[in-house]
């Protein structure tokens, strides 16, 4: 990799680093140029200068677009946090007044977090910071982490088991699972045995859009298996389907509780032990000292603490 420590910064057009970041994000010369406001020829010229500076091709052309070389990947890992920190310094004022700010916050959320925390968060923002806007970005865990690393969101909220050195995180909620079915289910009464659980057909909510969930992995360890009749990536449709079929679902307690009365559903403890899951908010270290982002994180944490106290998570 190029030894950048001995390069004279006075002789470098630092705009090239912005172009490089756009090329790494878009992996397409035309889209990268549009991202930074340059024409396609100007972006190609910048890429040529970057290659000369790095003494590496940086990208190879493929049918799918530009593929970064190992040198490009290594450079981007070092440069991206610095570029984000510069952006924070330039855009964030030394003080932040939520009552008068018209900032737009971008937050990545799983659908569970949207359902559980977003209404309370927006209620607080409307009261404390009526001019602030919020843009929600959704996706699976890897997509949210990618958005965070690319600086496209200020905060990510969800289940993040992996540790990343340049991320900071804070626990928001702990959630348990319950079994949900319609009140007049022909097989399941006021209690639920393991035999009954395995004998019925199940609805699986899977963001990954597969047919293997956490419960299935747990059952497989005991040489057991359930029948998945329906797999859907959207948990908000699950209560409506459960109310009109004999399917059974294993859902997060807070989600199930919200629908139990309106949809004529009943909640039952699971007939086996399964650990709770933890919901975190995570942010890039480049926004650690941003007054605006600090305010957002503090507000999200206070909302989560209130939500956590209102529901015990047991039935």
C-alpha cells in the first residue's frame, strides 16, 4: 500500500479524496460524478490522478461496475472516518439548539424498532424540536451497518451482535418472545405444550426472507423440527394473518401485545427456553462529539428507557 505519511499535502487536491470516496460508494464513474457534482470526463480525470497518486490501479472494470483493488479498500478504510469527521466539523455548529434547528436526521431502523420506538420518538421530537425532520432508512443488519459506514445515516437501531472497532453503541431495549395464535384456535387452548407447538403450522417472520429462524436453529439442536407454512419479511402483517388462520407465530412480546385485543389473538409462553434479544443504537465514531447527534442519541435512549419500564416483557 502507498505510504501516505510522506506525501506533501500542499501539493494534493484534497477534492480527489471526495471523488475517491464517491467511487468506492457507487463503484461507477458516472454515478460517482453525479454524487459529487462532476461530469463523467472530469470524474475519469480525477480517477487517473488518484491512480497516479496511489501508484495503484485502485479499480478494475467488471460487467457489474468498478471493483476496488485491495489497496483501494485499505485506503478507504483509513480515509472514510477522516472525511466523515471533516463533514461533522463543517456542518455541525459548536452548539445545537433543537428548538430552532431544522436539521434532517437520517436513522436506520429495523421494522421492530420502528414499531416499538419511532412513534414515541417522533412525539418527543414534535414537542422539543418541531422544525427537525427525520428520514428512516430500513433494511437488514448488514445494510444498516453499511449505511452507517458510508455516512448515509446518523444512527442505526436494531440487533447488532458483531463488534466493530469504529462503532459506538448503547443498549436500548431487551425483548422476549411469546407464542401467538387466534383465540379460538382448534388445537391450542389456555396452555401450550411442546408437542402441540410442533404439531401445528407456523408463520415465520424473517427479514432475511428465508425459512430458518432462531427458533428452528434451537429446535434443530434438540433434533426437533416445526412446519413453516408461511415465511414473510414483514412482521406487521403477521397478526392479521394469525387472526384469520390456524397458523401460530413466535413473535417479539411488545409487537404481539400491541395486536392481541384488536385482532382477537392470545399470547402464550413458549414451551421451551429461548434467550431474549437486545436492541442497540449504534453510531460511527466520527459523530461521537457532534452536538446534534449527541442530542438525538440522548433522546432515543430516554424514550427507550420509558418504553422499557411500561412493559415488563412477561405474560
